């Protein structure tokens, strides 16, 4: 355990040092103006941004169409009249010009050039727009696009209510994942009940790791337990959560309209309402977030407590033998016993989830809270089955 804690401490110190030394301030001298693309590589659809860094001693005024030109194959792109406007940038200010609503102008796969002329000085930059790789295309059109259209369709059904769309998306996904979640809960419970037998195998064959593996496989086969199911559900759930997170973050990005199906082509971003009883679902607040933090913590704690095996009090602390030291008869003790893991899951996990809820957007907490509440009732059902 001490070695494990030492590794955690070293990891935290490393992260701290990286953060301290990676925040290098740009050494930009006075009287410097910089105009460039935010990135030099994009994939379709592209939400292009142009950065303007004004480190001169005076204000500057830039017209987004007359002073800045973007060319594709030496042909100048023509933008809508609403996009063309004068922008005033203060001394020492950084400004971003968004071309997200003009994403249709960046559909061609090729190089684009930026040419700006301010105070008789030219600024030139270049970017390249590429197609997604085959695997990424499949991921987008099989997972990302369907879930994105589902969210938009629900927003339209509920008259622009983002709150109800999130609730419905969560319930739909939990129903789709109902069977994998059920198998995972069953496997976890059975593995807890097998801990005494697993401990006996480890003690009887502590000098032979290969034999331990063989006996464990025989035990799983005899008891009809698949240990992969105890954690395999996370491999399904986490990618979906990450996809939803990306969809919600980009819900206001006009370039995502590229993924809309024909029945939602009339969708307008301006129709979305992100408020729910004074709670903005896309911001981080204070009082509302504390309440949400507490609710998620309580639900997560109850769900994990139900998932743990409370009846097996005879399972004492045991250490899994990993390797034998040639100079000593003792074994390295690197893996904590199931009791310690259970305590961490019961007290540590709810706190971690609650902290993430507090530091992230409100909709993440709502999604996680509803998902956990769904799992709580499912856990009660599983416990009832196994009790019989």
C-alpha cells in the first residue's frame, strides 16, 4: 500500500510541475500585431477561427471582410453581409473572429490562405482542411450523428427545452444499456460471493502463479461467472458519455448542422433554451451547483452501498501474491484486499463524482444523477433476484 501511495504522490507532483512550467507567457514585445488562424489543420465540417493579438500601444479597427481575406485555390471567399462588420480591438487585447456560421464556405478539402493588411503591413497564414479518416468517419456517422440528431429532435419536440432533452436522452440510453448493465451487476455480486474461494486458491498455490490462473478460470467456469462483465460495461458507457459531452459542448456550433438529418434541417440554434429555474445548464454556478453536488453524492453513495456485499463479514483483509523475491521468503504486497477496495468505492467514488459534478457544467450532473438513479433501482432488482 505504501508503494501505491508513493506512486500517487509522485504522479501528483509531476502534474503540478508540468502545470507550473507549461504556462509559459508569450514573450511578445510592444508594438506587435499578430493575425493568424487558430489552428493549421481542420477536418470537415470546419468551424474556423482567426486570432487577432493586439500588442500595440493603440486601438485598432478591423473589418472582417475588407481587411481580412481568405482564399481557396487563389479564389477569395465571399461571406454574408451579416458577417462583414468593423471590430475594435483594444491595446493588449486578444480577439477571435469566428467563421463557424460560414462553415459551408470551408467544405472543399484543400489548403486555405489568410491574407490581412493592417497599417500597410501584411499578415499571411495557411490552414488545410481534410476529410476524416475511415475509422473516424464510421464513428461519426454510426455514433455521433445519430445521438446528435436524437438530441436535436428532442429539443424540437419540447419547444427548445434543453433540460427535457437531456432527461429524455439519458433515459433512452439507459434503456438501451439496460441488459449490459444488468449483466455487469450480476457478475459483480457473484464475484463478491466467490471471494472466500478465490482467497483459498491464492493461499493454496501461492508459489505458482500459473496454477492460480488455471484454478481461477476453472472456478469461474464452474460457477458460471464471467469477470469481464464486472467491468466491461464501463467500456460501453464511457465512450457514449464522451460523445454526449462533445455534442453538448458543440450544441451551439453552427458547423454541427452538417450532421443534421433531413427531418431537422429547419432547426435553429437560437431556439434552444438552456435555462431551468434560473439554472443555466451550460455554465458553472454556485448555490445551484452545491444542491446538485449533494443530490448526486447521495444517489451515488446509496447505489454503491447497495452494490456491495454486506453479508460476507467473514471476508477479512487478504493480499494477493504477485511475485516472490529471491532474497526473501515474503511476497510483494501490491494489491489491496477486497475490503479496502469496497471502502474506497463506497466513500471515495461518490466524492469524486460529486467533485466532477461541481466543477463541470450543470447538465453533466443532471445526466449523471439520472443515470445513477436508474442504476439504483436496477440494483435493487438485481439484489432481489440474487437473494432468491
